[in-house]
C-alpha cells in the first residue's frame, strides 16, 4: 500500500439567515412593532361595541368571554344580550373580565 492521502476537509455551509438571531437594531424594531400591535389589540378589546368609547372598570364579559358594552350602553339595552353571541347575561351578577382590566392598567 502506498502513502495515505490526507482526508479532505469539508467546509460547512454557512448557516442560513433564519437560524441566526436578528441584529440588535432589527430586534429592537421588531419589539417596538410588537408592542404597538399589542397596544392596538388591547385598545380594541376594551372599546365599547355600541358607542366605541373606551370602557372603564369594571369590564364585564358574557359567559362565552365576549366583552360587554360599557355600563351606559348596557343600561340602555332593551334585551340583556351579548351583542356578539346573543347569549343572555344578568346585569345584577356580572362576570368580570379581570385579565382585560389588568392589561388595560399595565
């Protein structure tokens, strides 16, 4: 047998851009965009579906988790029904939407 040839070193392909973390500036931009989207979603969630004003505490929900209109609009409603699913609700025994109240505060 003759002399052994050295094994060829195989170059590893460069990792794809998606596997690398984004640069700090881009990461900050993504974070800012996500915060804006979160604030917009929260704002939409606590907007009265009847008069489009911001609902202040207490935020109530129907048994299916839909946010009910503000207290003023709820009092004016002839039928005590959720505007989204038409499920009846008891004005005297409201179900609080505590998670939304916490999001609206913070």
